[in-house]
């Protein structure tokens, strides 16, 4: 067994032993940390922030091209073959559904920003999307958010049952680590791969997905920057940027949950309100929540100062896209 294979099995075994504990206590942990985070930001000024400078960059075209590359790699990573196992089918059902691929795109853009190539970070980007798909399956379970609609389709457990859904989620986590650790180009230094995988695993633990969107997206940007060979300073700048857009994503998500329909969102609207969850609009009000999202957008862009303007354009545009998204 070579070094990379040993790394894969060690990380998978360690992560599985902690996963059920993480997700068992996630609702309570998230509620407490959300309360602290919201209270810390209640001192927002009343003045609305002006929109940041826009750059001439075809972001939607860029996003579509990255999504196409990622979808091709995901299809190859989880091929449809006989015999069709139910777990395999359930993995594909969520992983290959009609998502925006924001997370793998963030990983690839961060890699390219620090001088890497798309191919260098593609395996890690696929791993990132697999971890995200795993989290969506778990989020929708009856013991969690108890949702029946995701991306305009019935949720995984509605189609395959709770048992298969949980096993599919576990399998996606294992495949994510395996993909990132063993499918990365051989010319990438092993220590860089190890560091990137550590960031990926951390991003779905108590410091990442379990804690909220901010840490989740930060891990994905950092993973890409590591794979691209970024300096420690560049990596930390991208971590700070991603924390801002991750938190902004959650604020906007809370606003959309109140203002949009289930048809527009592709998932059940108003469920946070019905469940009595502590959301940004509930604590701050709608207008203050929007102002806070704009402030986070400006802060995110400030963290990208010093990078080449052409290379950083995708990340600047991504921040605007998250702020202005409608679903």
C-alpha cells in the first residue's frame, strides 16, 4: 500500500468515527453559534452600502464552463453501470442533480488565482461537491430539517428511503476523500495533497459544515489555493474572503426563504419561519439583513486586494452573484 492509499484509508476511518456524532448534535450547535454570530453583528449602521465597482467579466459564461467541466468529472467519478446498486443510484441522484456548482467553481478559481491550473484542482473540486451533496442528503432527513424538496426534485430519502440515503451520504464522503487523495495529478507534491485533504475534512466537521456556511466555503477556497501552490498569505486572504461570502450566502438564503416561493427556490420556502429558527431577518429585520449582506460583499472584495485583477475577476463576480441571487 503506497503513501496516498494509506492516507485515504486513515482519513476515511477517522472521519466515519466522528461523522454521526457531528450530525447528531448539529442542530443544537448551529442554533447556539448562530445566536452568538447574529448578536455580534447587530451594530450595523443604518446607511445602505453602495454597490461595489463592477468589472467587465462574463461571469455566467465562466460559471457555465466550470460547471460543465465539473459535471463531466463527476459523471466519470460515479459512472452509471450494471449492476445498478441502489446506493450507487442514490449517490448519483443528489450528486448529479441540477446544482450551480458554486463550491467546486470556488475551489478551481482559487487554484487558478494563485497560479495553478484547473486540472490540478479538479479532483479536489469534485471531492468538495461530493461532500456538499452528502450534507444535502443529511440536511433533508426527517431527524434534521425534514424536507421533501431539493433542487426542484423530491429529496433523496423520499425517493430511496432513509437507510439508503444515509448510506449514500457516507459513501459520498468516502469517495470525496479518495478522489482528492488518489486522483490528483502525480506532479503535485504529496504534502500539498495531504494539506488540501485536511482542509476538506475540516470543512465538514465541527469547524466547517456543522458550524455553518461561512466555514464551509472557506475550506473550499483554501483547498483550491493549496492545490494551486498559493503562499500562506494568499491562502489566508482567500480564507477571509470565503468566510465573508459564506456568511453572505446564509444571510441571503434567510431572506429568500421569506420572500420567495417554493417553485422559485426549488426547495420548501418558509420552513425556517415555521420551525421558529433564529434567522437574520427574524433578528435584524429584512432591511438590516440586506444591508449586512452588502457590507459582507464589500469586505469580501477588500480581502482580494493585491491579486491580479484579471485572475481575481471570477471571485469578485462570485461575491456579487451570491449577493444578488434569486434562488
